[in-house]
C-alpha cells in the first residue's frame, strides 16, 4: 500500500556497516554518529579496548530480526560479530551479539546497546594489549612485561615445534591471556571451574567450519602464574604442538597419543630426566603401583584423579616409540598414520608404522614403566 512504512532492515544494515567501518578505522566521531547519545561513552570505551588488536576483518551480520510495527521506537536484533586477526586467523571468529536500537525524532535508527550472548571476545573483558614476537602474536589484558615474557616463550616454542612437525599451517602462533580464571572460562563459554588448574588450552575460533584445525592458545592466568619458568615453557610448547598437529588429529586419535606427542615435543632437548618429567608415575612405581594399560581418554579430563600420571604415561609411551622404533620421524609418521587410517584402525596403523600391534607395544611400555 502507498502508506505502508518503509522497511527498517535496510537502515539497520547500513548502520551496522557504518559502525564496522568506524571501529576498524578507530574513528570516534563516525562511531558516535551511529549510536544514541547515551551509548557514546560505552562505544568510545569499546573503541579504546580494540585499538591494539590487529584486525584484518571486522563486521556485523544480523541473524534474527522482525520488522517493528508502525510507530515503534525501539527494536531488538540478534547479530554475529565476525573478526579475523591479521597474520593468524584463517577464518573469522564469530561472537553472538544482542543489539538494541532506538528511533530518533527524525526517523533515524541508532544503536543504543550491544551485549554479548554466549562466548565473548577478549576485548569484551577489558582493554586489549598486543605484543608482536618473531613467530607469535600475544593479545592480553595484562601488562606489557607479562605479555613480552609470553611472546618470548611463543618465539621459542614455534621453531622447536616446527623442527619436529613442520610449519604446514603457516602464519604466526597466537596466544591470548585474559586477566582471571573466570575470564578464561568466559572466553570458552564454560563454567568457571571447568578448567581449574589447567594452565592453557588450544582451540579453534568460534564459528570456524567443522573440523577446522586449532589455531590459538588460550592461557589460564591463575594456573600459569603458579608454574616455574620451565613449566611455562613446557606448557606453551605443548599447546603449540597441538596447533601444529591438529590437522592430523582426529576424533579417533587416542588422547594418550595426542597428549603424549605434545609433551614429548615440549620436553625434547630439555635435559630433564624421566624421573623429573614423570615424578608422580615414578612415585607410583616405587610404591608398587605399575599400570597395565595405556590411559583411557577419560583420564585426561580436567580434575580427573590421576591426571598427572596420565600425562606422564603418555609422554613415556611416545618417548619409547622415539627411542626404540627409529627416532622422532617414526613418532610423527605413526601420529599421521593414526589420523589418516580412520576410526577403529589404530591396530593397523601400529603394525604398519612400528611393526607391532597395540597389545605388544603396551607390554613393552609396561616393562619400560617398571624400569623407573
């Protein structure tokens, strides 16, 4: 009908595009023009929070919206914020947003509030600082000295991992450091105690295609702070190994193998003895508690009883493969063969790459454990 109101959606699309341009450009004046007077302070703060983030892409897409009735002066829309970091991200990370708009007296629509729903971006939690390393990028809510120390560990980890696993992924290693354990959990959208005591995890960007290789290391500041210097180095190198091997890591790859290769790579050339790397397992053996089977996947769950021993047993299994079956090249070949073989084909991969079955290897490993 001639008197039907014009649809609102095109105006909102133009507004979100202008807002994205202003945020990418760091233009406070242009950003203020897209929001209500009451929202200017919050939006100016947001601009400051992301100023240090090297953004290759940044934009909004409205995902759920209903045209308002005639005369309405407020509306709500659901949107995705997509962003990609320069030199690190292959795919944009996606964060869900709730956007509220107000209509002005002259009929324009302006943003009034933006709230994250579900997982958050690092800058939702505070002002982000960035430190560039030779081989890594560190984003965090900490001081520059702390970020610089983490960058130094990343710069050491990246080439050490590449010596074993290559650098097929390309790009720089990305590490993110929130300020608290609660923020660490919020970034993954999980309960606060889910990863309590876990110093770091490796994950893919939220919203990346299914089975996308992991591409970033998220550091738990509380647990990380408790580590010694060598402990921090091991954790960062361990997680960097997960980044390097994730394309070959499948749902059927046993965790003892994926966690074992990460720990083996992290401790490689560290000069640490087996007793130093596996103190809990050593104590168990001395007390007569010798394991009879490689650890199940459940043994690696955060908070699981005996989780330290599970990691130590996994490291020893991979160390045995390296020492007995032809060096690190054989460990790499086995790992990739397990990923390529398909579900239920662990036995075949072992026989092809090591010349023994899983049961025979387990017997050899059990004897090796007893030697501790």
